[in-house]
């Protein structure tokens, strides 16, 4: 039990009749080395988890304030690449000047949200998130959507 946080990427992969062969997506799923039958013409999106945090309440607090309009309700929220870039800017500001952590990326208290101190664990969550976001930006393409959801 506790604060679990997920950032998912949903990629549009629908192949239409008019989609050129060079632009088509090809999807194969195997289980135990055997191909599992799926109707590839019925697949529109593939969703993957690109980030998972456990009790990184300062990151969760940022999403609640900047993406969820203050609603901490464990629902799924759309996140733009622009919003993720803003988060990275704020993370970098705190990593460059940790004394401003409480001002820029404050911890959030909640039921089983983890620790609230501005210590090495807090900073490690920021460093881990920075790597996640930079990986997302380096691999971003136009046909994807991101969503954030928490569970507690």
C-alpha cells in the first residue's frame, strides 16, 4: 500500500488501407516462443509504461498541481510533452540549487505517501525522473500521447 505513480505512452499504430507500406506498423506477439494470434487490423494503439515511481510524492504533487487542476483523485490525466519539459526544467532548478526544493517542487503529505524530508532520497527521485524524462524526449515521435495516473 502506498503512492504508486505511472506515466504511460500510447502510440497510434492503426494501419489503414491507404497507409503506404513504408509507413505501416507490424506487430507480433509471442508467448513461450509461439506467435499469439491477434487481428493486427483491429489494433489502434499500443500502450506502454514509460515511468513508474513509488512514493515520489514531490513528483506526484507536481502532476496534481500542473496537470490535474489540483484534483488528487487517482484518475488518468493527459500530459503534454510541453508539460513534461516544464517538469524537467523545475527538476534541474532544484538539482542546481537544492535549497529551493521546498519552493519549486514541494513534498506532499498523504496517506502512505512516503517521506517528506528534503534529503538524499528526495534528490534521488529527481535524478531518476530527470533520466526518465530525457529518455522520453530523445525517443519522442508525433504519434504518441502520454498519461499520468496515481494509485494510493
